[in-house]
C-alpha cells in the first residue's frame, strides 16, 4: 500500500518536538507500506532553495523549505501556512498513492490533502490532534466573522471529504461525531507510550542545574511554553511551595512564545534559580534521562474547557517512563489519573491548595515509585505505541479496501 502522509510540523527524533508522526510513519513502513511524508523544513536558517527529499527508517520525506516558529507574527505564520498549501499540492501531485493520511492542526494543511483526494479519487483519513477552529476562537486568535467563517468552512470540507477520522481523545471523537461524521468512520487513537524507547535508551548523562541536589524532589515540565500551556501556573506554584519547603525543585525544559514572560514573572516573584529552573529544549534521546531524575511530571494548560480534550505527548512519555503525572485541568486525563491513582489533579486557580497537594504526595515515602509503577501499567495496557500503530494500520487497510464506497461518497458530495 502506498501512503501519502501530510504533516506540516514534522520533526525527527534528534530534534526537539513531537515525534508521533515519525513513529507512526516508521511503523507503517515496517508493516511493508511505501510511505511518502510531506512536511516543512521549518528551520529559520534553512538555505535549501527548493523541495528536497531524504529517507529515514523507510520513510520517504519530502521537505518543503518553509521557515516557521510560533514566535512569528500572525501574518508571517499565515504566509507559512499558505506556502505549505501550494508547495505540498505541487509535490503530492507527482506521487502515486492508495490512501492519504493528513494530520491537523494546522487546519490549512488539510487543503492540499483534500485537493489530491478529490482530483485523484484517493480516500483520505484525517487525524485531528486538537479541535480547530474552537481553540483559536477560544483564545481570540480568530476574531473577525470572516476568519471564523473560513476556518469553519475548511473544517466542514475536511470532514465531508474524509473516509475516516482519527481523534486523539474521547472528547475530540465525540465532537467529530457531533459534526456529522458517522461514528463507524471514527477511531480514537491517542498519543502513545514508546515503551521500548524508554526501556532501551540510557538514563544517565543528563546534567541538572547545580542548585538541584540529589536529595531534592524534581517536578519536571518538559514542553512548549505557548499561550495554551499556561506555564505561568508553574511560577505561582513554585512561589507557594517555597513558603513551605526548598527541597522541591521545579524544572521547565522547553521554549515557546510565552517563555520570556514566564521568566520575567519567575524573576519578579523571587523563585528563579531558587526552586524554579529553566533549561533549553533537549533532543528526544535525552528525554529518558531527564524523566528518570524527576519524581513527578507536570502538565499545565490554561483553564479553558476546549483544552480538556487535549492529548499532550509529555503525559504519555511519563507513563512510559514509570513516572506519576500532575495536571491542572479536568477532562479525560483527569479521570484517568484519579481512576488509576497515577498522579494528582490540581485546581487551576488555588495555588495554596495545589502546592499543599504536591508537597503532601512527595513527602510520602515511595509515593512517586508506587504511582509510577501504576502509571507504567496503564501505559502498557492502554497506550502502547506499537498497538496504536497497529490499529492505525488496520484503519488505513480498511479504508483502502472500501475505496469504491469512498468514490461513491465523493460523487454524492460533489452534487
């Protein structure tokens, strides 16, 4: 089977970023499929003049030199999204394929996949990582009626032209069904646990800031410092914790649009380099050592209900690393934590209570180890990456097997 895979923000494991697409594409290749992945080379210093191709673990990667960073202005990001539409369409047109798999957001990345699906009569499977345009509307990124109308138009176009929709959480799957997609044509394939990676990668060699002693409990936040992540929460949590103990150290490893603002706040309230430390992003191969030294993995989000459907990669890495998880939002992950006793759910706006919860748990002998063992079992049972990749493979095979039904659907839509 020839698979045409679209994902604009693709990264390889040696880079900082989410590697779900790489891991799935690699496994699909191992299943014997021919995988062509269309992605952006987003390096701001890229000197490549035109599309170029590389091969990695059986994946044929078609790189489109389109610089991108979430610190860019709104107009520059729109320009990058628009460039991807036309460059991806031109590159994909030359590639033979049996099925298209496209991952969103960004919402605009769906358009070249839809065009190729329609023009070549190839079935398309849509992966929905976050509910767009709900999230940008909730955060005020989309405000004027025209932008909202166009975004919803693209969303409807994507669902109507999809033979199957893959959702990353139960809430996203329910929302997709509410938008008119047949439940039989949806699957919930969340972010997953790479058990083998955390088991086989060295867990030593990562150097923490010298102010963190071997006896300190480390609470780790590894990830993006963006608008939706609400990492100023960690600063206020650290401020409250420092009133009681200095043996709990918070460590933020990452970058993003809000980083300078969070740094300034940490400096202002007096926790920077006392019990809160910042490190630059690290490549994927250093993550196990970083997790191994931590007693608790922290996931924060801004207190907005649409974000409750999220499926953060760092959460599932924690399960694979046998580490408990702390979050400050409700939703399906909160239910998972409480049902299986694999961490704690903290209030989004009561830092005194949140700090007390965290201090109490970390003061209990062996709590982190016991909760971590339970977390690993949950990851192994429900979120093993190999099993989820196998489920995706079945979806794609089924869609290709039902190609005639897909073509009939396209004819119906075009009327």
